[in-house]
C-alpha cells in the first residue's frame, strides 16, 4: 500500500499508540513506521481527570510499571484479596456500586467497564456481573438462544451485548453493525426472538434489529470485555483484573477511565509458598497493596521478556524514506522489586511458568487453611 501511495503521490496518515496492544496475528507494522518516520506525538492527556492517574499513564507509556503501580497503591486503587473467589466478589461489588450511579441502562453499559486479559476470565466476570445485575433488578425476562456448538445463552432487556461480526447490509434507516461494538438490549420478541438493541450516538440513540440467528452466532454479554477489545473505548469507571498483562496491556487497562480505576489482585496468585500467603494476610492494607504492586510490576516485566523472546520482530514491507531497517530493540530490563535484587535465572523461569499456568490456583490453601486462622486475619488485606 505504501509503495503504491508513494508512486502515485497519495498522502498516507496513520494514527495510533505504539505503546498499546498491537495486532493479534500478522501485521503490527505501525510501531516500526513511527520509529522510521519520526511520527508526531500528542503529549497532552485530557482523559483522566485526576493528576496522579495522568502521571501513572505517562509512566506506563515509557515502561514505568513499577512507579505507576506504586502510585495506584498509594491512592487506594489496588484491591488485594487473599483468594480468587474473594477477588471476584469484590470486583463485582465495586462494579455494581459504580453502575448504580446511572439510571439509564445505555449509560450504565457505556460508563462502567470490567476488563481482563483472558477470554475465560472475561466469561467468568460476565456471568458474575450479570447475576448481580439480576439481583439489582436491572434485567427483564430471560430469552434463550442456542449457539451453533449447542451452548445455550440467555439475554434479557437491559443486558449489554457485544457484537462479534460486521453487518453492512442493514434495513433502511438502521446503522451498520460493527464488530466489537457495545449495545444494550431494549426489546426481545418472545415468538421470533428477534432483538432490538440501542446505543448512544452523541446526543441521539441508534437502534438496530438483530435476528435470532445473528444473536445466537455473533454476540456475547458485554459486562466484561478483553483488554484488546477495550482499546479505543472511554468510560467513567474501570474495574480491572491485570493477570497476564504485559506492559502494553497494562497501559490499555490503566488509560480507559476518566474518573475511577481499580485493579483487583489475588494475593494468593502473587505468592509462591504457604508461608508467604500467611505473611501477606497479616500485612496492613497499605503495606499489602505496596507489596502487591511491586510483585505485579515484576510479573509484568517478566511477561514482556517472555513475549518478546517468543515473537519475532515485525519488519515493514517498505520503508518510505529508503532507510535501512533498524535492528530489533533489546529486551527491556525486568523491573526489580525493592530489596529483592536482580532475580536469578531460576526465579525468572519460575515466574514465567507461573504466569502461563497459574499453578497456585491448584495448590493454594483452601479448606485446610482457615479463613482467619483463629487470629482475626481479614479475608483481604
């Protein structure tokens, strides 16, 4: 494309963020083009309303996960639970409190977001958030749809719904349906199961009708989305599970909100031994959050090392300035935890295996470890 544009004199302008997530598969040439062509950078951040949030985003844009997460810990934005189920409960409760600020379902769906890296975690969060929405009286009667693989999914009036397929051939007067856009269910015909959905478009509301086949095959609940799907989205409040995030994903998670951001961590998933679990549980909340911030920053750095070692560097097909293709950037140094020193090769390998398999989930103390140990230890630090 760039070769053709240069031959015919077409002006090509690309807009994006080289520090956010790249393409899922082939591509990802944009960062290299910016490096080669010395792109213009916009430096003013007008999205986050609080100065410390803007400072954290600026740190993350240059790889400063340690400082950014320490700032979030200082301002009470890292919520550390001692088990994964407790974390899930705390996240859903936090999401519900923020969602309750908005009486209109259209505002509720677009103003409050739940983000996670992995799709299986997103599915879990969608199930939990939808159950809470049902308890809060935000949903109508369930209508079920059978997916092509046989799975049954239920939707009701009030559900946020994420579209998974473009549809450019719409009835007259209806907007184009675009992949990865969030709508809200406004009506369902109980006989045909055709669904009417709506979404805000500036000061107006767009409406569209989805037939039952499209709903069954090309939609998902939209209470929670993957971090990748959230790129380009702006919300008032974001509730984030950062497990498995590399620096690019962490930047996306930290920069979606205007007013409120909370990270939810599983303390049990951050420790390596049962003794550490007990030690973490005994820490005061502020100290617990600081320790968790350092540990998470270390995991983010290790994950980035592993990702860059496994993914070959992408080169552009054509350099418009006829310069030599620059050499791949060296792997950034892993953030060092305060007082821990540089991790050994074995420690790095252990952390990488932990990120890949979350081995602690299968051996973390559960029924054999009392919730409070008889010592008044809280369920979260």
